[in-house]
C-alpha cells in the first residue's frame, strides 16, 4: 500500500446535491483505508457517504446556492474543527473552481496545488476549452460561439443538423430554468430560441459539431499532475455503459491503453501548467481520432478504476504530492473494470442488451462504486434511497393528471423543435 502521511487529514468537498455521487465515496474510502483522517462536506447527514466507516466526520454544505464568500467561511469553519492543515479534494467543477479562485484565503488551512487561480475555471468553461485546444493543437470538435440569435440560426443552416448546444459554464445553471447543460438542436429556430435564454443560463451558448456515438467510441483519462505538469499517476479507460445510455456518466468502464488519449491529456497539462487532478472525456470520430470533449479540474466519479497494484490512485497521489512525499511508480492494471451498480443496472436494461453483462469479466479485477466488504453501510443506504426515489417517481407517474382545457376549441400540440432542444446528447458530464 502507498505510504500516505497519517498526520495530515483530508477534506473531500462536494457542492452539488446529488446524494448518489459515488466518486465522493470512492475518495473517502481510498484515503481512509490508507490511514488518513477523512472529513467530507456533503449535502446532508443522511447522505450514503456519511455512513462510511472510513469517514471521520461529515460537515454540512452551505444552504442554497453556495456563494463564494459563504463557501470560504464554511471551509474556514471546517478547518477550525479539523484543527490542522488538511489536503482539500473538490469533487465537482464548482468546488474546484471556487477553491482555486480563493486559494489565498484558504492558504495555511488547506494544502492545495499551486497553479493560476483562474485555470480550473478556464478548463471547465466549454467555450474557453475550445480556445485552449486550438492553442495547444489538441483535436476538438468544431465549435461555434454565436454572437446573436440570428447567427445561431445561421450556424445551424450552414453546418446542418443535429448540432450540439452547450452552455459554457454549466455549473451556473439554475435547475428552475429547465435548461440542460448539453442538448441537441434540430432546427435554426431551436438554436435561436436557446440563444435568447442565455441570460437565464448565466453563460455563453456554443454550438458544436455532433459526433455520433458508436461502439467503443467513448474514452476518458484520469491523471494527477505535480510541479511542471508532470503526470504522477493516471490512466486511460473506455466507457462501455453509461447512464443515460450513450450520453451520461460512466456506468461501466474498462482500463484500456489508448495512446492518442494519453498524448492529448499530457499536452493539455503541459500547455496550461495544470497541477492537481484532471478528468478528461474523449470521443472517437469516424476517422479514428479521439477528440477532447470535456475537461473537469477534479477527480472523475470512476477514478478508482485506475488503482495500481500497490493501491495508488489519483486521490492518494494528490495527498502524497501535497504533503511533500514522493509518488512512487505504480504498476498499472489494464483490463480492470469499474462498475457503478445502480447506473449500470439501469443502463443495461435501457440499452436492451441482455448479453452485455459478460463484459464484467475482467483480467485484473472489478472495482464496484458502492459495495465493499469492509464498508457495507453506504451500499445499503444508497439502495434504500434509490428504491425509495424510484417508487416515488412511479407513484407520481401513475397519479392521474387533469387534462388542460382546450383553447378556442383546439388541442395544444407540442413544438417539435422545443422537444429536440431538451433531448440529451453526447457524453459530457
């Protein structure tokens, strides 16, 4: 096992309200099993993560939308409770961005990677990422940033449909708007209407060439980078099941070498001087190249896939690096499989591929997101909450709804362009 410093605690930070974020649990277990005192900022004391035997203490996140000043106050208050400097591990983009922006205010209380305060935000911003890729010569889908509704519509006419529509800073989206971070547009009018909602979205609309999903086309990279953007530990994997199907997070992934993905990831880190943990999503185009779709300046939820023979993963590598300890070379385990049990089950049923389960056979072991023999309580809590949520949704769907009254003797009809606007699209969490 990698030799982490047990005198230095860690704080795992998650600002989103998803109680089923298995990456947070993975970070808690990874550090806790290595003898580190682990704290976590989570959405609720009832979170499945709070049930882990490897968690020393759960701390409540700020109520409502976490404004920067409130977040800093919360982190300083948590630091007072911990009582000594701790390694800070953000688990979502918003947390990573805010922590980097306010690193000076957190200095002395937390151990953080040394990098420009705006860099995580620039990589997470989808419009800025396109510029970075152009500067560094990294393959990226053709991306257009319209300056008006008319220009958005004209882009669709010129390029053709479908096009991918993205809000450049999805962490600013208010769920009350009903807007999705990524969607498909199937007409010029749909693109124009989306552009008109940019104020509600809180960021820039961009349109991107659509890369169709095909078998074995989705890849990802996880790495931890130290001074000089040197990769301390990392790996490439292939997404084999996702939830939602063909569009979402990795439900089943396999550690598999892909040189073009590794080359692009290392080039991105060197070009930007990135330090810390980086999660990248790629899609293979029809020409065989892998294009970078998304950059996340924090661990991906499936980071535990890339666990070496000695137990080293990117979160442990970060702790070692920030505490001044060397990160030893770690023998990789290509062929290893990661399964998020709840999402894999849904994806397998929805994809209507009953035989897909044979892919669980792995040469170098299977890492499950929730179930662990040494820590069963989070799985039980997740399963109970998941089942309860499913039953509640089913009851709502079965409940009869009153039909809307006709207007002037006509029945309202849905707008096909509006339906297409909200259709889920390719990868990109």
